[in-house]
C-alpha cells in the first residue's frame, strides 16, 4: 500500500510563495504518475499539476500555469509543488495523489492513492 504525506502548507500573503512536498513511502517515481489537486470550500476538487512517471513530463491547469512548478527528487521519493505569485483564489486544501498509469490525468477518479491534504491560505 503506497502512502503519501503532504506538508508545507500555511498562511501566506497575496504575491507570496510556498513549496508543498509529497513524500512517498517507497520508490514511486518509476511506477507512479503523481498529481496535485486542490479543493476550496464549497467547490469540487480540481487538478492543478501532474508529473509523469519515468520521463517526468509535467502538466499544469491553466489557472496556475506560469506560477506553479512541479518537480521531483528521486533520491527522496518526494514530489514538490512550488507555488509563486499566490492569489486568494489559490486558497484550498492541497492533495497529492498517485496513479499507476503513465499518462497525466486531472480527474480524481483516475488516481489510486491519496494523501491527507495540507491547507494553503492566501490572505492579507
């Protein structure tokens, strides 16, 4: 059973930055495609970014393109989401998720494993 643990959330002012981490219990990078999702109060969960297994190709939702960067550290079995130029509308609980398929998907039903989430609040 793959376990994912997110960290790095917090309160930040508009225009600020945060880096989220998703630590996996085992060697994930050859076997799992990792996605970052978020869920704001009263809204459905939405896909934010994704990094493919093996080749590491990355994908972003239009709402975060140019501001967020997904990356991975093979040695640490960790995937990161660097978030810059944060806006109040980025406020949400952020989740990482893993799927065994090689393609990036932004539908939550495509993912098999989920972390517990980390809160990101962007407010002055």
